[in-house]
C-alpha cells in the first residue's frame, strides 16, 4: 500500500544558478577516468595495463574483498595512465576515448524470464552492479545478500539539484526494464518515492510501491525516506539506486550493452549558462565547463551536491554517482567585522541577518565558513534540520569517543554523510559532521566484518 510522508524539519537553501530546462549534446570528451575513491571501502585490483585497448564494458579492476564485483570502462579507447598516490594507492584510471564508442556485447534478455542468479551474473559481468548500493554503510551492495527492500528516490531536494522528472522524460521503457530486473533481487518491496504530480516515467511504473513524499530538503535523501518507510535495524540490509542508473540497467537487458550515458545539471553562481548536458560517467568536465561559461576568478568546482559533493579541479572528472556539477566562489576573502557587520544580502538560518524576511530570495553564497571550529556544545540547531527520530548531536559525540554500543543505540545504521550535510551547514561550531559520520560507519563496519 502506498504511503504519504510529510517531512516538516529541514531547510531549502535557495541559490543563484539553477540549470535551464534544455539539454545540450556535446561531442564526446577526449579523456575519461574511473576513480576508485568514488567507492566507499573499495580495495581495487587492476585488470589492465597502460596501453591496453578497451571497449565500453571491459573490466578495468575488481574489488579485492569481493572479486565478483567488477568495474568496467564507460567508453572504448586506450588506457593512457594509471595515476597512483601515497603507498601506490590507485587514484585514477584514465582512458583516451575513441571518437565513436565500441561496446562489448552482452546477452539481450527479458529480466522477467530470468532467475535472480542469472540477473546478478549479468549485472556483475557488465560492470553495472556498482550502481547498486546498500544501507547501512553506504557501500556497494553485496550480491550474495538478500535485502529486505530496494529504494529509489525519484527526486532530489539538494540546492540547485537537477530536475529528475525532466532528466527521465522519454526513458519509460528502459526504466521499467530496470525495475523488472531489480524486482528479482529482493523478496521485499521496491519503494519508488516521488513528489506529487510527478512525471509519467514514475507515476506509471509497474511492480513497485509508489510513495509520495513532501517537505523541505532533505526529503529527497534516500536515507530519510528509508527511515520513515522501512527503518533499518541491526542485521538488516536495504539496497538503493538512482533513477538514471536504473535506466542503465534497463539498457543492459534491452540492448545488451553497458551504456553509461548520463544527463548532468551544470549549476551555480559562477556559471554563465547553467543548463543540462548529456555526457557519460567519468567524463572530463573541461569541455562542459567551457561550453557553460565558467566565470573568471577563484572558483570551487564540485562534482555532486553543493552540500555533500566532492571538490574537483576544472579539468577533473565527473563522479561515478553524480548528476550535478556546481561552481561557486571560493570564500577566501576577509570581511571587516565578520558576522558582526550588518547586511541585507547575507544569508542566515537564524535571525542574525535579514534573510528570514525574504524566504524566496536566491542567494549568492561562497565557501567562507565565517569562523573556525569551536567547542561542540550547541543545542537545538541540528534538530531543526534533521528529520529523523535520532539524536544527531549525541550520535556524533558517541562516534568521537568511539563507543560502538552507544552508536548502535543512537541509529548509526540508518545514516550516511549526506544525511548530516544540513547539520554541518547550520553548525555554529563548524563541526565536520560528515567526516565524523563516515569515521563512525567505517569503525562499525570494521568491527563486524
């Protein structure tokens, strides 16, 4: 039975630079890169060497901890560099792309006529499996486990987030095929979570439970949705996947290829022409930013959400799970009197300034923290923007003292970094909440692995 969930606590951060509803098809980027650091807890083992020729769907590396999980090239071309960091940790596997993509061919099939084992093998061999992640921990799902449910969030409430209805328009057939494949992977339900008056690609989906969710950010976070619909207890597992990645699964079975195409929104106050671009996972963003018109100055480029994405250089590469690129000003200038100086244009979640008088105004924010880390003693701030029945401050402090029993009691299994992004934004003590949450998750996973 479908559910209606209304989220009351949260914050919609309105910023300048929303993407216009038009999609530009650019020529294929010259360089692509697959970055092992995009995958939490991954220990990669290379399958290719520099100079190797690959097709889209050719395995590049696998996970040492689970050799069945392969990571495949999103394009065809030549492996030109394997960039390593400290202790020879693999940072990037770079591919010089062909002008026209050649695909490694897999078997076309109807997932409704396949067994769970056959579907999993197809997903693993093609490199599509890593798109499926699990809670707890926010890591790649283990194919040998059976989740109690699979969640798909069909909308994004992050600042300047892409319009999922717009992105998914015309992809109904592949999306349904992907859902049919996912349906075989769980004995529980597939929860497709939407906003009211959503696009036909979601409202007409079959073999899923469609739940309607409303409210401010983080209502679009899958963790919040899981918490309100089917909470995770110790020992339970829930899988989740993004809508565009469901389409990739659908194309695998409909066309027999690993087509990692993705539409991304290029947004932010430092972009002259924010709009949508069709690209491929792992693409260099250099030509995209050139076309979008990056403004001069010291800019922060983010792959993903402005609240929880990863900083990359202007010639960096799109993250594996990201469908947004954001450019804002670096906050490296000093301000006389700091937060004490009055200002009509300043943004504040409290009533320190006057932004509360104009709730619909879009702001031009930068990365300035307006202060440094202070003692962690504030109360009541996090709870105003954290819509879970969890004590966020107490959970963070239990992680800081490394009390695993207390972390379990306070709900560590239900959260990942993005669920604490707003807490980090409103924190007057400048506590790096997302880093602390990841430390706690890694600690618990290591303890019980």
